[in-house]
């Protein structure tokens, strides 16, 4: 048993590990540089780098205990038979990893803001509550999949209904406590009064963002790494006016990096819906509270493409159905990361390319924010 564990550990090297370290050092460098240039480094409790590093370290260490526990509980990933054949070797890898890295991110962010930062705790608590709500939905979905030993969790309509309901309630709270939120902020100091339409937007954003990140979670390190970049980008966008939510984003970015220490190729654990739905909810919460949905849209560009690829695939297949009931496929497989994999790209190459895409989008969002 010990020998088998050591053998598996010895294989965790090469391209996947190198990509992880490159991402960790790159995000740390960006956080440190922006803290120095803004003067935040003079007050570490109000910096980005401190919560980023603390969260990364704590979750990394916690993973050394949590991953074996999930393995012993036989919380193994159920691999789809119609998915990429190369993924069949991942069978037996524990899932539901979001159960350890997300609560830790939320605890660290709330504690940091409450005891170390002079920032608005209410907004952080609200964002944490929405994140936790969607995480619980994901956990129940994962639990049903594990219990049934199939890919069918809770009914899709029920899950979508809870997501819509969460977004509606969150939007209603914002509209009642901050009527100015009904004026949608846009780049270049433009604004668009939307009134009660804000409720429809908040409902859609929460459901769309959570499902988009969920669809991106299909390769070792893909959702965790892209989310880490997106959260750091969002932290930089909201930093000038929302220090509490900046810390919230930094803690989530660091927690994704800490989880990635165990999730990079070849993965020792998957985050499951417990993690992916919650991460999308957290992004949506920050974008809605800070009225930076335009920045969220840019930062979530990759997640949006993943969702659109699934919609396009299904729509095209139905539209091209012949008399035999079989349609044509627009992509070799969807979401689109599987299309590249089926085209012969190694998994790490797909993941690294997607990291680069989100990084470019983050730079664009931060650049536009600087021009406002």
C-alpha cells in the first residue's frame, strides 16, 4: 500500500508539475508587483499577496490529509463512457475535492476581513453565503453520483431552479440595500440604468457563471488554474474600492492554487461539482456586488466559450438530424477543451493554452478598468 502510494507520487512530475509552478510563480509575481506599485504592501493585511500565499499554503497542506481521506471513503470519480477514452485511466481518482478547499477559502477570507482588515464584512459574508449555497448544491449532486455510481446526480431542472433562485434572492438583497446597483456600470465611465431588470441579470449571471465553470472542469488542473487566474484578475479590478472583496478574491485564488498542487496533471483529486459550481457562484457574487459585470464578462470569456461550445454542439446536432435520427457534430466533442484533446493535443497543452487565454483576458479587464 505504501509502495503503491510512493510510486504514484513519483509519477507526479514533468509537464503538469512544471505548469503548476509556472502558474504559482506568475500569479505571485503579479500580486506582489501590484501591491508594491499601489503601496498596499506597506499594510500587509490589506495586500493581495499575503492572503494569496496564506491560502495557497494552508490548502496545500490540508490536501495532504484530505486527499487520502477522500480516497479511503471511496469517493471515486465516475468516468463517462462517452467521454474521451484517455480519461478512463482516471477512474478511481477521488472527487468532491471542493469539500476541503472551498470552506477553507471562505473561512480565511471572512476571518481576514473581520480581524485584520478595515473593510466591509457584510459584502464578504454575502458573497461567501452565495458561494456556500452553490457549493452545497454541487456537493449533493456529487453525492448522488457517487451513491448511484452513475453520472446522473440531482435532476437538471432542480439544480437549475436552485441556481436561479439563489441568483434572484441575491439580486433582491442587493437591490433593496443598494438601489444604485440598478445603474449598470460600463467601461469608460459609461452607465446604463436598468431598474428592476437587475433581478433578471443577477439571476442569469449566477446560474450562467456557476454552470460555465462547471463545464470547464473536465481536465486535470483546468478549472482550478483558470479560476485562480480569474479571481486574481477580479481582485485587481475591485481592489481600489472594495478591499474586503479584494481579499475574498485573493483567498479564493490562493485556495485554487493550493488545490492545484494536488489536482495538476496527473491529478490526485478532482474538485467535482462541489468546487466548480461554488467557484462560479463566487465570481458572480463579486461581479454583482461591485457592479463590475463588464469586467466579469471579460474575465469569464473562456468559461463563456466552453458553455457556448456545448450549446452550439447540441443545437447543430439537432438541426442536422436525418431520417435515421442521427445528426452531425460541430466539434469532435464538447465542451471545446475535449475537441482539442480529440484533435491530438496532449492534455497539458490544452490546459496551458487555456491558462494563457484567461491570463490575456485578465490583462484586458485590468487595462480597461485602469482607463475608467
